[in-house]
C-alpha cells in the first residue's frame, strides 16, 4: 500500500508556530516518525507540505491511480476550500483527515471542515500521534 501524506499552509513552521497549540516537534520530526511507522507496517510513503493551494491540488490530481490513500492535514484550507474538497473527491483512494489540535474546542470558524465530507475518518487533538494512528488504521 502506498500512502501520500499532505500538509497544508503554515505547517512548515511547526515547532516554532504557536507551540502551546501545535507542539514542539518540527514537520521533519513528524514526517520521520510517520516514515518509520509506515515502514514497520509495510506501507510506502510520499510527502508534501505546501503553502500554495494550486500546488496541493495538482499533487492530489497526480496521486490518482498512484496512491491507495491520502492522509491530509489541510490546515486552514479545511475551513475555506471547496476546491480541495473537489480534488479529493476526484481521487479514488481512501482519505483520512488529521488535525494536530482539537479544532472543536477552538474558534467557531475551525469547527467546520469542507474536507471532512470526503474523509473516511477525521482525527483531531491527538497531536502528531494522529498521523501514526492514521497509518495504523489504513494498514489494518
Ligand atoms: C490545524 C487546525 C487548523 O484550524 C489550522 O488552521 C491549522 C492546523 C491542526 O492541525 O490542528 O493550521 O489543521
């Protein structure tokens, strides 16, 4: 099984950005932990973080037929992007949505995610462990 792990805007600043909310690990730390967990489970991985919505959409289009699943933290685009929802609808594989923080205990504008309508499962509030839980779930 091949899984594409996508991270949206500002997540390149993990470790520096609002660490009380998002933790002290960098995105590289998190991607390494995912890589190890996936290797243990016999799952192949590829990664993209981008601050550019069109780059994210293009990567999802390219994933069609090439990946069995996408794990995505859409970050702020969760709450704004119908285009991201539509791109994920065009992808035939499984989709898991991950948020580091529990978006439901935060500002009201974070309570709705367009992406959730396409996601098989939504993980929020487990910190970086959420990505590992998503790998385990897909590999079950
Ligand atoms: C986030 C939550 C979003 O509301 C926010 O815009 C992010 C990160 C999370 O992982 O908790 O950038 O997706």
